[in-house]
């Protein structure tokens, strides 16, 4: 149920077309809640049918024109309800962790290269998040709004998660059994 709420959030930040939302998901919300172009358009239709959003009036003919959407009061109320609702944390599911558990039983052949690949991916993501923080969250006088603080808090969560993964993967590579360990 979170994709509709991600879209409502993005539209409350700035009325947008489906294409604009897709681009914004690629640059911000998509770091922690991804969606395809098709999923976004499908959800826009549902949100409009539920009376949560509406297409903004256009001064040009509608055929071939991209529609921009805005959130209606019912959509804002739904987002407020969802934000305030209690939700239990989801159990973490990660195929890499399961593969390591399986490697304890069947051996680690081929695993080192993939661990190094994962480490590289997480290092790149961490560098990207740190660049976003330098670019977008350098303290500016008078810009200490709740919105900015909460957006920065979400980014810092991403930084901390990527820091964890880079440290953990480096440790996993150090502890991965070597050829001498595999022979026993």
C-alpha cells in the first residue's frame, strides 16, 4: 500500500505529470521506494478514481498532452491517516544473506566475486548519497524547516545503511574461507 502514499507525498511536494514523477522517483524517492513508469501510471489512475488526486486543467488540447496531477483534500487526509498509523517493521529479506548461509553448507565457490561486486555497488551508492548531502543539505541560514530536517533524516538513514553494508561486506570478505579452509 506504500506506492500510492509515495506518489501522494511527491505530488504534495510538487504537482507533476506521470513522467515527471518517474524522473523524481529516479532521483529521490526511488532510493528507498522504487517504482516503474508503468506502476506509477497505474497508481495515478487508481488515485484519481478514488478521488485522491485530479488532473490539472490544461490550456491545450488533451490528446498527446501529458497530464499534471495535484492532490485533493481527500488525498491529503489519506496521507495524514497513513502517516499517523502504527506499522510494524518488516523482516529483512536479502538473498545474499541466505546465499552466505547456504555457503556454510555447500561451500563458497564463486561467492567472493559477488561479495566484491556488492561491496562496489554499496560504495558507489554511499558516495552518491554523500554527494547529495553535500549538495542539498549544506546548512543555510534560516533553512531549518521541519520538511528539510525530515528529508535530511531520510537521507542520513540511507547513508547509515550504505555505511553498514560497506563495512559488513568488507568484514565478510575478510572472513570468507580461503583455499586452506576449504580443503578441511
